[in-house]
């Protein structure tokens, strides 16, 4: 079994807020000591917090979970945020009957989508 699936299943099973970045092969999550966002390298299953100088392996995180001392802080997940924005937009659009307002909402959403695409493509070029 790939280490990636072991790591991801740990975070899901423990209900730890996380964001998996496929491109970087990292899992972002709150540090169990100070709550700052840290990442676990999938290839090695190692993590290190620059804020509190704590770190270790997936095994260390498992030990933290066994003592009940894992963080409940939420980690920013850009994929989820993008999905939530689209849902909010669709709900907003469907709740109005004013065609002029709908047109403005559509114009605004197109601008947002173009901006997201720009940053997504810029990320791909720099990696």
C-alpha cells in the first residue's frame, strides 16, 4: 500500500482538518503543538513546524492522536473554497429574478473564474 494512502487515511480517520496538495505531494494540517499550518511530506511521512520547532513522522502524529492532543483548528483548503464560492454564486443567481442583477452577477463570476484560472496556470508554470 502506498504511503500516500496511509497518510491520507490517517487524517481522514482522525477527522483532522487537512489539505492535500497533489502537485507538491504534501498534506497541510495544523501543528499538534501550536496550531500553525505545517505540512507532511508524502514521500517520507516527515513533518516539521517552523513556528514551534516540533516535528517528526506520521508515527509521532499517531502518538499525538492516541493521547487526544491533535488540533481541531481548520486548515485553509483552496479547492474547497473554490467549490463553496461556486455554490454560493449559483444560489445567489437562482434567488434573484432581476435580469440586470443576474447579468452583473454573471459578469462578476466570469471575472472571478478568469482570475482563478490565471493563478492556477501561473502555479503550473512555476512548478
